[in-house]
C-alpha cells in the first residue's frame, strides 16, 4: 500500500479562530479537503492575541515548547499551542510568543490600523518557528503549502538554510506558495536581512532584503518555491507581471466552487504523480 501524501499547511489566517475572510476560509477548508482525499496533514498558524484561548480550547504542547529562536542576537521563546476543530477531526498548531503574538489584540495592523512596527520580527519568528516545530515533530512533509506573506520566508529557508545533510526530513519536500491580495505598502525596518539571516544564507541571498517590502518577500517566495497558486482574484500588479517571467507551474485563480479539487490536483502535479 502506498504511503499517504503528507502536506504541511502554513496559514496566516484560519477561521473559526479568526473572522471569516477568503484567506481564513481557505485555511479552514483546504486542509480538511486534503485530509478527506487521503492525505496526512499538519496545520500551523500564528497565535494572535485576539484568539480567545479558553473558548477555542488552546493548550500548550510542553514537549514541543521550550525552544528559543535567536533573532538579531536576542533569544525569543517559542511556545507551541494546539487546538482541534472537532467537526473536521483536524488539529491546529499555533506558533506563539508573548511579545510578538499573545499580548497583541490584533493581526498585522495595530488597533489604529497602522502596520505593526515589528512585523519584520514576527515574519522571521513565525517562519522559523514552523520549521523548528516540524523538526521536533520528526514529521517529513511531501508538500509544504505556504499561505500569506507572514510565511514568505519558509521557501528561502527551506532551499538555502536547511541543510539536507543535517535535516533529511525535508529531502524530498516540494514547496507551494499561495499569493493573496494581502499586500501592504510599508517597507520593513532597516536591517531585516540581518534579522532573517541563518547559516547557509549567503550575502548574495540576503541582498534583496536590504529594503524589504511586500513585493520583495513575495518575489523571494516565488523564486524558491516549486509551484505557485494564485489564491485571490486580484493580486499585486507588480507580482502579476513578475509571474509572467517565471518558468514553473502556476495554478491560476480558482473560484470557491472549484479550488479544493484544483489545489489537491496541483499537489499531485508538483509531486509528479499526475499522468
């Protein structure tokens, strides 16, 4: 009997933990569809402070927590929490940290609607936190599907900073990046390339991030992914033009009625399983 295809879902938003949006609805129903089609799944999202821990029955996974991620020479505790969507028989892992997530009663923009000053740190912490937790789970994904710009560093980390020799878990992993209409106009703080640095990333790899913005992050995610999905009807025009120059599989926008099957078929295409 063939082994089940393993899909790691990394989502910026998932309902019912966050309000319903096109992105959070995909976060809720896509993993369920993959699981229903016979795939083995793991799902990650940030533990934003607006998520009610008691109502959603989040609890800390002690065996996975306790790591520190060093960003810019500072230790940041990584806490892993978990909750279940009973109807779908799905477990969600939450990447948590008091300073970056728990204490904030908002998502990417603060209560005044301003882009959070430390979103650069949050992006690095979330992307690295997912990778380190999957290592600790000792779970080897066939497909890593990243959704939302907060997960945009995972492709470059996987392709340039994760040593296959040291971490055979990711030997065969294929990366898919979904592009949404989640763009922002701000530029991340100066020194972002130092915050995101990991062994394996060269000065050349880091150079584009010296003045990082939404387009920088998204182009990098495209460059280091094996396949791209356009998950919103309208996306950033510069990214739309950039995709025309990309020589890799791209799944065009799919409407609500068809995307579940189309995404699952696309996974098989990327894995080379479709005839």
